[in-house]
């Protein structure tokens, strides 16, 4: 028999970026419109996309470098 393994609360927070289930759709759209297509690279103020989403409240990044019009969301 296989024993089901569960992540503890701290590990789950690290894996999910601390997001609740209802925030995932907003995060996914934010990431697709910002971090995933941004070419700023090392100049970004944030260490992770989760941190950027949290600090900016999910609105488009003002420091985005690239062309959002090239992607249809």
C-alpha cells in the first residue's frame, strides 16, 4: 500500500507562493501578461513572479519591457 504524503503548511506556502485557491486564476493571468513575456530580466525589482503579483496587487507591471499587444489574452 502506498501512504499518502501531505506537505506541511510552510512547504505548501513555499510551493504556491502563498496564494489561496481563488487567487490562482488572477495570478496566472498576471504572469502571462507580465513576467512570462517581459524582457527586463535581471533589472526586475522582484525575486519571483509571486512576489511581483503580491506587491503590485495583480495590476499590470509599470516596469514591463516588451510588447503586450503581440500576445492575445
